[in-house]
């Protein structure tokens, strides 16, 4: 840094000095560049620091937001344009004739209607309101940079300029921003696709495993839904235990209700086909990863070394290049205004979404509340010019149509109609038959005011003002954790959570009877939303006696601890995280607060926590099974259930036993990468054990549960099957497929082998042999070289897929690039499944241990009496352009789990300045 400051002094960046001989004020910095932007009411000063963050100072917040829009576009315009097109249905205009999937992708987002919803949200804003004026100002700033591209004064980086031509660029609008915002709330709250999957699974189970099947191997699996999709957490841990409004058992399912009536296979197959199109959008624009996760916590000042409260937040989102976040600091206080806020913004969105001001800091994680339901509509043909109708409460309700036109890069546009059920939502086109269809109702189908909440948070000065701001947050429900310099910590899950008709909540998971929002519900009127949970009943907490508040997407108040989330006074949701992350965070925070000496570094260390959650629970079971295999190997017939597997393993048994020994010695359950620098012997031993465990476990899962999943036609998610393997190994007697005569679950038995009944330990031994073959083929015969970091890697993949769309191999945008001399396979990483430093891979795969979602920032903020003392790092950098100095500089910090101080106060901003520019009218 001294060298950098010396260079800047030599270049004349500093025009004045403070009393200590160094610069202390913005005015001490020489203006290096002036940029004129039409629409500004006054001059805006911008200081770019050595991490690429713009500190934007202006007299008027709308000028500051216009500058934010311009500067964001200068760093991220290609990303923003690609996101805009992906979310609004305009990708085919770029390359629709090159990639036919783009037309279907555009159709899918037009059906979901993010642009229509955004227009309604914008129309709902009052003229002259701070939010509407701010959105318009930001959009004008983005458009100012688009004008430079259209005029040739600026350009997209590299080959992207070939992909996204300047002549098809349109002005940025506030509606574009709101469409991006609505997509984010969709990605954080929409559960329609998961519910269609589970509906298909329930139908598949009814077909594959009838309870009355004469083949006992099939009939004994009739309750497999309970085992594969168990609604109870893997760890009984909450944010606020004993929340008084959620007394279990207040509503009992009716024993007279049989299994739910499900849509036909034809309808569900159509839904899954449509989902492939929307998944293509997610793939292209870095959308939902399939694992909604994040961590955040706050700690009271009475438990910290400084006496100040601390907030920590690491949202787990997709990890593209460029990343989802862009640093910003917005300030009008130098001119007497209300704004002095810093943090991160989504590309394409103004203000600060997650961050801190002089008085409060806030972070967020997903609550996983259930705010979308799938309905199976009964359709009657209209005939002639009359519209088709759906049956609802005994009436025929006309289906509405919205005409859509998709432009192509070459040729005539594609036109189609989106069908919508007025009281539910859009119909999924591929599910439409002459007599039925699936529609999806989601709280985001109507106009809401989430931007009001963020504008309010940006300038909130107390916990009460933060609470007031959050009243506007309705869609995309979050666990907001807030710390204030007054000493308060606060947790809110404020959102619109529907109340369902009691008939929609009669499902009993133990028997598989009744109805619930997990499955497609009949759309005929009996299973509707009847209101919303009152704001005062939404789970919250403030300054608890425990000294901390923590969330990690688990069930916040315990409605699912009994395995039935439908039998409480209020139904909140079913898709909660299995709880391993939260259990580890809760355990560590409990230890730390007892010492009453917590520092920001302690919080950073907890964000880096990577002890194997499943290893702690399951490695011993694997070791015990391989102990039995060794005994069988030494004396054939000792364990008859293993005779065949040991015989087939043959000479490989010696290596399997060595793998067992390494697993047995894995007592720390640390998961180091151990491929860089000079790892210690212990780190190498732990790394090799991590590799062995994570090579065996997915193979146990596939060998044991793959046959049933294939017959069902739907595979449980990694989270769900992680719970299944845990129950099967540790407490099979609580599974629906438990056979008392066998003393175990029947799921270990392979349905493909007639006359043979495989055991748990047979599956584990065969998985270990298969893991040995894989690891030797991949990493060589020397076990010392089976380092976890050679398999477990992350690459921040380019968001704008020029390779796919232009048919070229030209990836200079990913971090690291495929030709990186040090990390051609990506950055080696510690961690495995469900650790706090999230790094998930598929538990079904066993060959691909890379991951593409995880901490999208690692922020820790101590709220001192003077203001925030913040630390952060992003997976990537501020700039999209790989030639830019700040394209990948943050990635080096992120991958080493380092989060250096941020520069909030003017003296620190000036000290770390790289450039001062001015934007003028």
C-alpha cells in the first residue's frame, strides 16, 4: 500500500495534506477525470478505492443514485444486459437462431411474468416518492453509459461486443431494475418446481410401490416418501425455541381422508419439460442453485471484547463471474443529507441491498417459508369465440390470455399467448390438456414494495426505524439480522405468508394421507389462501438472553421438529434446511458467548468453519462396516452378508482396509484442501480421509437408494437424501421402510438382484471398492496424493456464455480461467456437505466434487459508537473486464478466507484512494 500511495503522490493524485502530512479529505485528492452526465442537478464526487469500490458523494441522493447507475454500468454493463434479457425474455434476440433453447428460455420467463410484475410494481409507486425518483435516477445513470456504447465512446469487453450488439441496446428503465428485483425474490422464495417434483414423486411411488402389491419387496416400500422426503430436520436446532404461537398438535389430520388425488403422469411430465426451459435460464444467468442457503448472526455487545454488537452474514448464492454483488458507498451527509451507507448491491439494482450505515448493519438469509402453491385446474372448453374456463367454487371462470412477441436475431419473431387463471396465476403451458392444467399461485404474482424496505434500511438510525422499513418487505422472505450502534440486535422474518384453508393442511406424513401444499392441490376452491399471517405473529426476536441470534435457513421456530409442519396454529413451510450448518454455528456461538470476549476475527473464523457434519455422524458407521469386512476377509463365513462382496473385492481388500484405517484416524473431521503451500502431516491425513469419506458416501447412496429413485422417476435432492442416509445408518427403526424381522430398513436391498438380500454393510463395502477404483483412476495409487483439494474445487464461471452462443473456445472471463497455470481445475477448497463455509456438491454423483454456489460475500460488521467497522470479501471483483485491475482481485481474498477492512470513514477512503473523478451536469 505504501508503494501505491507513493505512485499516486508521484502522479499528483493528492493536491493537499492533513495535519499529519497525509491526505485526510476528499478535497485533498486531485480530480483525475471529469464526466458529464445529462440530468444531474449538481456535481458528484467519486473516490475509487484500492478494491474498486466507488465512494459516491453528492448533495442530492438522486444525483448519487444516477452516479451509482453510471459507475455500475461502466463495470458491469454486459452482465446487466444479459441479466435483463434473461429475466425479461430477450435472449433469443441475441442468438436465437444459433441456440434454439433460447427461444424456449424466453418463453418460460414470459410465462412467469417478471416484466409484467415489475411494470405493476412501478405503476404502484407514487409520483414524486423517494423510491420512484431514486429508481428513475439510477436508470438514467445506466442509460448514460449505454449512450456511450451506442455512440462508440465505450464498448463491451472483448468478444462480448460481438455477442451483444450496440444497435440492439435499449435505454435502461426503472421497470428493468424492478424485473431484476422480482427475479431475485423469485429465486429466494418460489417453491413451485420443488412441489411439482414431489407431486411427481408421490405419483411415482403410488405406481412403483403399491401397498397391496403381492411382491413384498415392493409393498414394504409403500411408505418410502416418508423416508426420501422427510420433513423433520436432521438436527433439532432453531433460532427461537418455544415460539408461543406454534404449539404442535393444534390441528389434527382427519383419519377419513385418503391419499391425495394427484394430477396425471401426462400433466406432470409436461411440467417437468417446462422446468427444463426455466432451468436453462437459471443456468445462463446464474440463477437459483437448487440449494438456498446462507448464514447470519448477531452478537450482543455484552458478549464481545469491545462491548460493541457484531453482525456477520455470508449469503450463499451462485458464484458466477462477475459475481452477483457490486460494492458501493453512497453519501449525502457531507452536504447535510441522510445517506451514508455502504455495502453491496445486486448488478442492475440501486442503493445498498446488504450493508451498514452509521447506525445499523443488516444481513439476510432465506427463511424458506412456503409462499407458492401449485393448483391442478379443471378446464372446460369454451367453444367458438368463448374462452376456455376453469372450475372454481362451482363457477366457470374464464382463462385470461396475454400475447407475447419474442424477437429473434434473424428472421420473424415468435408469437404465443400466456394463459393465466385470474385467482391463481399463470398456467404452465406444457401441462395444458383439453381438460386440465397446472397453475402456480405465488405471493410475487402481484405488485409489492420490497424496494421501499431497502430504501428505508439504507437510512435507518435505530432498530425501530429498521422494523418500520421492513414492514414493506412482502416477497422473498428473509431472516433479517440487524445490529445497531445503540447496542440492539434484532431478527425479523417479515413477509407475506399465506394462511391456507384448513382443508389444505390435513396431510399426515406418517400415513401419507390428506392434502398439503407440498403437492399440487385441486384448484376447484377448497384449498385456497384465506388471508395472511398477521405481522405481529411473524417470528422475530430482539436482544435475547442467549446473547446472540443466528439463522442458517433451518426451521426458525420448530414447526417441523415433529416431522409434521402442517399441524400447528400457523403453517410456515416445509422446505427448511436440514440443520447441520445451524447446529455447528449455534454450538460455536454458545461456546464463544460464554467467554464474553468475541472479536470480529472470531466471527470470520466461524464463517470459515469446515468440520465435516456428515463425517462426524457417519464415518464411524463406515469404519465399523469395513471392520466387519476385514473380519470376513480374514475368516470367510464370519459375516455371511459380506461373503460375496469380499470375494469380489479380492486383492483390493488390502487397500480397502488401508482406507478404513485412514478414516478411523480422522478424529478432527477437518476437511483441508492440502494442495497448496506446505501442508502439515496432520492436514494431509485429514485431507486424505476427507477424500475417502466423500468418495464412499455418494456411492453408498447410489447403491442403496438409486434403484428405488429410478423406479419412482424423481430423485430426492442432496439435502433430502442426506437425511435419508443419516436415518438409515443411525436410526432405521424410525423409518417407514423399517422391517422389524430384518431389524433394518429394506432400502439396503437391491431390487435388481432377485433372490439376494443385500445388507447395509454390503452396500458400504461395495461403495468403498468403487471409491477405491475411482480414486486410483483419478488421483493415482498413492493414497498420500488423495488430497481433497484436487477434487473439491470452485471456478467462478463466466456469466455471459460466449462459448455456448458463438461456438468458440474463448473463456477469459471465468476466475480462474481454464488455462490458469496454477489452478486449471479451479481453486482448491476445504469443506464438504453442510458446513458453515458452504461448498455443496451432489451427494448422488461421486465423480464431480466441484461446486458453483457458496458465500457470495463474507461480511462482518462491528457497530462501534462512532459507526461501522466492517470487513468483507467477494468471490471475484468489481469489474467484468478481465483486463481490469479489479476483475479478480477480491477472488484471492475470498479463496483464502480473508476479509480485510472496508473503508467507510472519509480519512480511510482518502488513504486508500486510487482515483478521484467528478460527474457533472
